[in-house]
């Protein structure tokens, strides 16, 4: 009989098997949500209004707070990013397409164990398509996930609280930081 965090060890093991660099299971109330994160989406982010999984095409921060309150646990994942030249967007898009499969697989594993409300979020805008079909419907609704930031999640503070160290490269783009993703489990 397992309880609390231990109940989700099978997902942690699966995430590591699928290639995640680091995994933390945390109580869902340790996911930090702040209105100012959404403000940063609105001011200066090039994908604001240009991606169907970014604001304003997302639940608002208050709606997400309510959704989050219905979950007990979350899993934070760190995914190692290979060195990708700043001008090689093709490689970057293909990396994103590949890694989102980790999240989808984890959702599937959780679902099979009866946690059928498990859902995931990736850091940054959806990059499944080279150009988002922003004036129409999502081309890949089964795979596309909202970005963590668009929900108002303060990724750094949440990772800090979970004891996960993140490095932030402010010189290169795309930055050579590890990518972070989140699963809400239930
Ligand atoms: S899958 Fe394509 S159309 Fe859908 S949100 Fe992502 S980039 Fe946009």
C-alpha cells in the first residue's frame, strides 16, 4: 500500500526511463502561479496571440488556479537540451516534437493506472508546427499542450521549491537551459 508521493514513484521511474534528466514529485499546491507571469507573456513575448496554446488562447490565470486546486500532486521534469545553433530552428522544432512524446507517454502510463485526469504542460510555446494555424483550429489538438508560463506558472520558483536547479542562459537563443515540463497527476 502506497500513499502520497510514493504513490507516483512508478511515473518517476518511467520518466527517467524515457530520458528525463531529473524528476520531482511535489504536492500540487507547491506549483507557484502568479499573475505577473502572464503579464510577461503579454509584454514582449513574440508568441503572444500567435500560438493557439499561448495566451490569450488559453484559460486565464484565475481559471488555472481553480483547475490546479483540484489536483493533489504534480511532477516536475527536467529534459536535457542538446546544443542547437541559434539559427537552426528546424532542429529546435524537431527536438520539441520528439520530446513532447515523453509527456504524452507519461500521460498514457498514468491513465492506464487510473489517473485519468493527468495532463501535461511544456515550457515555452507549442512548436509542433513551424507556423501555428493561429487564425483557425489547432492542426494537432491531440498532441499540443499549453505552455507552463501561459498558465501563470512561475517555473523558476516552482523548480527552486522542488530543489531542482535550473540554469538560465541569457546570451544565446534558443537558450541552452534544460527544458522543464510539468504533469498534474490525478
Ligand atoms: S499544434 Fe500547431 S496549430 Fe496547434 S497550437 Fe501547436 S503550433 Fe499551433
